C-alpha cells in the first residue's frame, strides 16, 4: 500500500535529519499522510512538520523543508513540495500509476486485502433479535453493518467469527409462549381464552398459531403449563427458522447460533457471577443481588438478580461475555446493538474490566433508528398485516442489494431515512443502480472486446497517460486504504461512499476515453487492461458490501 510506504519514507527522512543535526532529537509523533482536498497539492500530504514544531520549537515550514530535502528518491514519487504552514506534499509518477493496473490484474480477487489483523481472533455478534417476532427494518440495518464489517475484517487478515445470540430464556420468551398459547386456544380451543397483559399482540402470533394447527390434538390435551412449554419450543423453533431465512434473503449468514439457555445449562451463568463475587463486585442488598458498578466508576449499581430470584437481561449478558472472553478466549469482541441499548454500553465495559480483561477489547457499535419512507410519505404500518413492517417485506419490495447499500449509506451512529421508491428506481439517481451500472458497463466493454477477438493480455499500460485514465487508477488504488480505515474505525459506511466515488470516476473516464477503437490497437489493449482492473476493484467493493456485481442491467 503506497500510503504505508510514504509513511515509512517520512520516518526514515526524520531519522536521517536528526542524525545530521538538522532537527533536535525529539520523540517522533504519529506519522500520517492524507489526501489533500485540493488536487493541486498532490496525491498525498503530511502535516508531520506541524506536529514536530510543537515538540522542537522550530518553525514548521523550516522543518518541512529539512525533511523533504532528506527524502531519498523513490520510483513511486514524482515530486515532493513544501507548502505553508508546514505541509509536505507528494505527487505520484504517472508511469508508476499505470503499472499498478498490471498489479491489480495479477492480484485479481485478492486485491485490496491487507496484513493488519495478524489473524487476531475477533468475535462479531450482531442482530441477536429475540426470537419472539419477525425481524424489522432496524434489525436489517444491524445485520448489514455486521456482515459487511465481518467481510472487511476478514480482508484485513482478522480471523472473524460471526455470531447470533438467541435469547431463548427469560421473561420475554415466557410472554411469547403464553401469547402463542392464547392465540392457539382462541383458534382451536376456547375462543374466550385471555391474552396475557404482557403478551405479543402482533398478527404474526395468530399466523404462527395457524401454522401449528396439526399439533391440535397434542396441545389441547395438555395442561396449560405443559401446553405453554410445548408451544414455547415449537414457537422458538419456527421463529428462529424464519429469522434465519429472512437474514439469508439479505445475504447474511452466521458461523454460530449461540443459545442463551446454554449459559444456564452449562453452568457459566453461575461461574460468571461467582467470579465477580470473589472479586468483590457482587453484593446482596435491598432484597436483590447487585453488580457494584460504582466501584468501577459507574454512576450507579445495577441489579443482576431480582427479588423474585429471576435473572435480569444484564445478568445473562454478563455470563455471555464471560463465555466470550474467558471460555472461548477471543482476542476482541465486537457487539452491534440497537439504539435502545445505548445505556447498556458503559456498564458492560465495566463488567469486562471486573473480569480482569482490558475493556477496550470489547467494542460496541450502536445502530441508530431507521425511518421508512415512500418519497415524502412516512411509512408507519405494514400493507400486509396492518402492524409492524417486517424486514422481509422490504427485501421483497426493493431487493437485497438495495437494502444492503441503503443501510450502509450512513454511519451506524446516524439515524437514517430509507426511501423505498428511490431504492426501486432504475436510474442514475439511485446510488445502488449507479454503482452496479458501472460494473455492468465494464462487463459490456469486455464482452465487446471478446466478440472482436481482441487479446489485450500483452497491452502496454505505459500508454495510459491521460488525466481521466490516471484519475481512475488513483481511485482504484484507494481500496486497500478504505479497507484499512473501515477495519480500524469499524465504519463500513465508508465502503458505500467509496463505491459511489469509484463509479463516478469510471463513468467520467468512459465518457472522455473511447476504450475499443479501430484507430489505435495498442491504446485499445491498454485501456481494456484498465477497465478489466476497474472491474476487479468495483466487484471487490460490491462483494465486501455483500452485494452482487451484475454483468448486465
């Protein structure tokens, strides 16, 4: 990656300058290079002299000139300039840029992959919706964020395990089972059977009861307690199966489906609380059992076991993270939670610290709310059922690719509007169509070359010298950097931005440069190599986002 090479060049130049006595021997701050907003300032710029000025007391412009003068010539760099108040700007050589086309073609599908994670074991848990109802649009956003992030981390050399936490224990599942019994009785037993006050009133519970009509003889013959437990298992199995199917329709799969109940069955719930008690972080008071969060800097303590002996959601989450870090020994754990879990973040990190694990090894992303629209109209209810709008309805209406791109179009911490009408448009106003059309257009060019039996394998990329050609190459070379930034910041939305930028630059190149020409065979071959490389980069970007790269549109 050229960015890392420039950083290494700067470090070496500073060391040389210090050894020559032209710079004081101070500790070198973090060295970074960025892309200047003004292309007249080159391809990359570094503000390192401004950082060094604070440590040395020297003028930043003088530091910049000293460092620039110590940089050894490199085959990648055309010019190095110094700009006020203390920047070092790099412009890459055109012939070096052109040669990168061949490098991309050789790398093929592996292009963009970077050595960052060193196979560090990362557990990525996302969605984890209670299996008490169908997935909704908010779950879809978390699913796409998680699966895309997993793809990027894998490309950055992390060993990633994708996990769904199935909440198959606790009060919500109890309420679901009692709701299902009520609807079943109302359908096939006692019409006046009362729905529980804390029950699930959605129409999907009625649909689920109807699906289980064949179990009538068995269920109605049981006692209420036995029938509730029987329906609990059947209902959870059906809902989990539906959740899996909906996620697969969105292109989301998991390596592990982890059941909450196993924490109790395997004794890890008790082990986790016992460990915290040994460390002095569990205390019985006011008729309940508390995690003493205040001992770890929190504003208040938190109940883990209620006065009736039932575990809180927080208690099972403690046991779950005990399992992740201590039992399964993941190096890092990344949780993607919904907006309603914002207040749970700091106390969960406190628990990790109480286990004796560095809290920064747990990273939690909060996926904010999604508003569904049809143009200017706010969509509040389902056309099918009249209540919640399910994720599957949205997938069926606009397609998985549009869902994924729109969910990635904003950072996780930003609320977003999802415009169903825009997502369905087959026009360049639709960013999904715009990006995928660029790939299809490239595929069309390469099919034309094949029809004309043009073998461009011996194309000379040194013929690529115009600004539209070099601009496209520059944009293609950014993919490894985008992967690095996404992996470090856990911000997969940057892929959607990059995809649109790459598509824009390609469309511009296509407009200005005729690729297949009968007038210049050698230039045709060089440009065919360029578009073939662009196809690799665009397809890789789409696949990282979990989207298809269509050959025709």
